[in-house]
C-alpha cells in the first residue's frame, strides 16, 4: 500500500491542479488528487516567510487543518540574476497585490529593458511541501535554469512562462507542450520526487 492514497493540492490555480493530476496519471499511481474547489472555502493564509519552503508549508498546513487530509502545496517563483534573485517569493505579486500574470511580465520586461542576453540569466525554483494529519512533514525541491527572453512568446503555461527560455531550448516555456515542460520544469522535478516517495511501500 502506498504511503498516501488521497491528497489535496492547496491551490486555487486550476492549471497547477491539472498539471499535478496529469503527472500522477502518467505515473500510473493510484493517488487521488483533489483541489480546494472540492471543499468549503477558507481564508487563504498569509505567506509571511522569506523562503519558498516556508511559504509552501504555511499553505499545506492550512489545507491539512481545514480538510483533514494530507495536503500538498508548492511555492515557486522566478529568480533573475540581474535583479539580485528577485522577484523570488514575490513572483506572483511582483506588479503589486492587484497585478496579474500580464502585469508581472510587463514589469519584468521593463526592468530588463536594454540588458544584454548574457546578463539575463534566471531560474524557476520550486519547494513542494506535504503536511500529514498526524503531523508528518516532507519537502522536495526543483530548479529549472534558463534566461529571460526579450519578448513574450507562446500561449501555453502560465505566470512567467512566455518570457522564460529553459537552458538547452530556443523556445519559451509557454511554447513547450505540457509533456515537454513537465519533463524539465522545477515543479515537475519536485512532483516526481513526491511521487517516488508516495510509491514507496509502508
């Protein structure tokens, strides 16, 4: 029997939920992945930590407490060399509390305006935290290095994907197929580590 049979993903991002469900299905594991939409809503916890891991645990702990189920949460973001590793944990709110993906991308492009290609290095970073009802805690990490493009390209993915060119690629993450992105992405790396842990016998 696997270690976990049902897990709730602590996010309201439908694309992240679909991404995890797709990877679990492809792995052939009998793991039910539920989203927050399956439960009564609750106040989203404030992400007060200064690390991806710390914020991932805040979200996972809140979801576990609310649902009574094992809860998985990721906190991920973009670190840009020219911006001193920012936006980092503020990636989703880079353009301000009311900003969206488009606003974040516009701001990032403006901040890197005129910066040459060799100084546009960046990486996506992910911490994936699991909190169990019995108090158990686990965390896995993933990193996808690359650079920031001069212009947006592609209609897939979300967040900064239209601006991020992974190492070894000429296309942005938003131009990759879901399967191609899963294979190399920061989140895909962390999820595969989680699935390996799930598949271990008790």
